[in-house]
C-alpha cells in the first residue's frame, strides 16, 4: 500500500518533487484499521528520471530499536526492490 504526495513551488506552477510513502496494507480491527509505516520512502525528481530512498536512517533506527522486526524488514526491502528498480 502506498500514497503519493506531490510538492509544488509556491505559485503551484512547477513540480518540486513527488514523495511515495509506503505503508503495510490496512487490516480491519474492532477499533477501525491498523497499518504500519515501512520507514523507507521514495522521493522522485520532477523530471521523473531519478529517485532516491528517503529516511534510510529511520529504517536503521527502527531495526536497532526492535520496532521493525526482521520479518517486516525483509518484507519492506522485498517490496521496495521489486517495485522501484532503476
């Protein structure tokens, strides 16, 4: 699951960047829906010819803190590498 955020300049006349935020699929719970941020995100240049990972440091921190389990880490890396090969 993902969401696309688009950033424009102040006059909204030119694209500054696109930001792809990856989340785990939503799961229904008795209280609503649960999901988790996959920590790694992608920033795409305005020309859409280049991209880079964002928040790799947060991904490493989440692994170190035990927030991102080895299973979630593998799932995140597998999902991102499959969808965003250069």
